């Protein structure tokens, strides 16, 4: 089995995702408690930035590990990995 590019930082990534999960629960609580709309929107923005930070970390690891290895190997798999990364970047930019 091929190890993912983020394997060395899996614990840190999981910690970040748990923090985002906590932020999401906090958002639910804010709505439940009828908090001020702008405060909720500010917290949504912070949660979104936290998820984007995780996505950028994973993308960087993918490029430096998976895509790099495919480019060294060359051939159609290299082209496919580059296309896959490009598509992922496009999805992230649109989100």
C-alpha cells in the first residue's frame, strides 16, 4: 500500500480537523442560543478558513509527494496525476 503524502503529519491534520469539528458544534450551539447573526457569520468565516488551511496542507503534501513521484516515473500516470491535482485546485478555488 502506498502511504499518502500527509502520513508524517496525520496526527496534526486530525487535530486540526477535530478543532474544526468543535467550531462546527459551536456554530450549532450559537444558532440554538439565538446568537447575533454577525457573530455566527464571523464564526462561519473562521471555520471556513480553518478547513481551507487543512485543504492547502493536504494539497501541498499531495503535490510534493504523489505528483512528484508520478512525474519522476513519467508517462501517462504523470499526466493523470497532474490533471487530478489541477482539478482539485479548481474545486478548492470555486469553494
